C-alpha cells in the first residue's frame, strides 16, 4: 500500500466475488489511453510523483481481516527505476489504484514475493495482536475480498479527498472515500506500500517454497 504529495493468484483462476481488476476498471471509467496520458502529464508536473521508484515486481498481501478508519481510493501512475529489467512492454510505468487508510489494523498478515523458484515471505499479527499502521498507502492492480464501508462517496473527485490527511489524488480523477472500511479474506497484488508507522507484532521473515 505510496504517499501522494498533494496527493497464488493464478491468472487462470475465475474471478472471486468482490474482486476488482483495476486496469479493466480504469479503462471503463476514462478509457485506458486517456487516463494514461493524463496521469503521465500529472506525474511530470510532480502532482502524483511516487515517493520512490518501484521495482515493478508485484507482491502478494493477504489478511484474515482489515479494519480501517478514514479510507480513500483513486488511480495513479507509478514509475519504475530507469532501465529496470522489469519494464517489459510497460515503458516503465504502471497505472495502479491507490488505497489509503488513516488508521488500519490487519489480522494474520502475510506478504510474499516470488523470486523464481522460492518466495520471500513475511508473516505478522497472527498471535492475537493485529498489525497496526498509520497513514497506510498501497498501490495495487488487484484487490479481492468481502468488503463493507460506512458513509461511502463513490465517484468523488480525487483532488477533494480528505479522509486521510495529506493523501489525495488529482483533479478530474475518479475516486471514492469512506469513514470506515472492513475487508475480510483480503488478497491484494501490490507494487508499493508506505506508512507513517507500521507495527508488526510476532514478525517472521523467511524463504519458503510457496507464497501467501
């Protein structure tokens, strides 16, 4: 989950209920070409510039339950490091969805990245005390789970977001925000995560033959 300045999943498995494929979603709301061009321009102006260059390697995050207060979501464009071997045909840029939560708790958190033949795996929050984060911001291209929201605004201009202090999108970008969010059976494919604070009780990091 990157700060904004002013702002195994198998590919052959059927979509689960509640799953949103954000690349397809962005194409529906604005047209893939239009939104990419607009985001490229905004990134060049520094409005949506990521806090760091992403590696371009996706990682999986799962949790039994995520609970949060202050929730925002909007599209963004993340940039890989120059000449990254992970660029493929992307040109080093990925259109992703930002999910920002002011205060979040996650139970039984698992994070893994496929390194080719093995996975680097992190688990935490599985001993009765959840993972806690402040100003948690995640850049994803796929999110799945059973979600519920309180006082949600859908279609709000991302530049007017105020649920997470210091995090908002750009003028004219589709967004949504809510007072609270709860997601059970959470699974995300992420490319970046930032947080003001991140507490991981019962942390364990290891190499494993399987991912989350």
